[in-house]
C-alpha cells in the first residue's frame, strides 16, 4: 500500500463521515462537530478520526459517548459508500488544536497590550 492511497482514502473518509454525521446521525448527544483530520493506517484497516467541538467538558464527553455508541452505524454507512475491501475501524479523538490556538492568541494579545 502506498502512502498516497492512504491519504486519499483518509480524505474520502473525512468527507463521507462528515456528511453522514451531519445528515443521518440522529443521536442528540452528538451536536455540531467538525471532523478536522482522519489518519489511516497503511493497510487501510484502522482510521483515527479527530474532531473538534465547541462547548464545555460535559459537551465533549457526551459527544464522545454518542460517537462511540454510533460507531457501528457509521462503519456500516461508510462501507456502503466507499466500497473498500475492508471497512476501517473507527477511533474518535478530540482535536484540541483550535482551543490551543485560541489560547496562544489570547496570550499574544496580553503581551501586546503590556
């Protein structure tokens, strides 16, 4: 397997998963989330899905619980849409890079104002 193929499949999984979550997932625990990145294993059997969500820690925990509960549904829908030999297993992780970037911006503003 080439790395290029893994990257192309990761981008396709990102687009399709975003669409499925937005339009077909009916779990009230999963609010408005953004899939920021998908990393595929070289054999295309495992996908690490990074997402961001605005809200407090409770919102994040509920969203993670909702996504874990819906993993089977999401895999099945991905399998129908992607037509790969093996549908990848999905692991969800909170992407904190946006919050970290906002924190750095706040620190820079404080330094600028001093």
